[in-house]
C-alpha cells in the first residue's frame, strides 16, 4: 500500500537533487563570469530547471517507471474492487 508513496518520494527527491546539482554547476561559472546579480541568478535558475528536466528524462527513467507501475497497480486494484461492489449491487 505504501509502495506508490515510497516511489513518489524517491523520484521527487532524485528530481530535486538533480535540479540542485544542475543549478550549482551552472551558477558557479555564471557568478564568476558575470557577478552575483539577481538577473544572473534568475537566468541560471531557469536554465537549471530546463536542463535538469531534460536530464531527468534520461537518467531518472527507472524510478519514474517504478512509480508509474505502482500507481497503475493500485488503480487496477481499486477498479477491480469497484467492479466487484457494482456487480454485487446489480445482483441484489
């Protein structure tokens, strides 16, 4: 029952970690070159979001698939229970 939540937490933490790492890698040279300005930090933040999103498609496919499978399994069980209850009501 907790598997979907566990997979969601793991995937979310990995995505957040990838974003933070990407931001650190992009902002360090940007600050050294352009200085510590709000615009530089904001542009770096946006670029880090875009780059980390693209990287997550490639590197986090496994955790994303496990999360999707656990959600699908849970939805299937709920659908089966619903159909069972509905068929019992129809029989009455």
